[in-house]
C-alpha cells in the first residue's frame, strides 16, 4: 500500500529533504503534500486525505504544539498519526508532544531508516 504524507515545516529545504529521505529509504510514498506551518497544514487537511503527518515543532503562525492540539480536538483528524521531527529530543519534550497526541518522534539529525521505521510503526498501529 502506498501512503500520502503531509510534511509540515517552515523550511522549504527541510520539507524537500524529508521527502527525499523518505524516497531514498524505500518508504512506499504515493504522494507528499507540504505545509509551511500548522495553520497551513490544517487547511491542507481539510481538503486532502493523508495517511500520516510529519511535523516540526518550532514554526511561525502556528507551531507544532498548537497544531497537534487542534488535530486532536478535531474528531475527523485525530485518527491521522502525527510524527514529530525535531532537534529537541529531550525526554521532557518527547513526553510533552506524545501527551498532545503525537504517535511518534524522530530527532534531527536522523537516518533514513529511522524515519521509515517510525512512520511504518505509526501506520501499523493505526490499521
């Protein structure tokens, strides 16, 4: 099965990098949608169906924390697994983001196989 993934990051270069890493890892990617912040991501989610979300935390307009709160508050969106991709890999931050609804966490820098494994783990839990 091929998957549609939404990448949420304020850096166009990081979004392109994450997409390329997924392709190189062999992840079965059907389509890759992109958003520059949480507010933009919510707009995308209201018009497109995705299988998983990869999101940064620190972004302008709406950061990853607020984005996760809103996804979790929306019954039609909360079933979509969200994986955090962040430079902040402290236990406190990971617990905080998981409590907000994240299903996975990948610390930057990461290896392609780490991202693939976390995405596949989260997608298997959903099915």
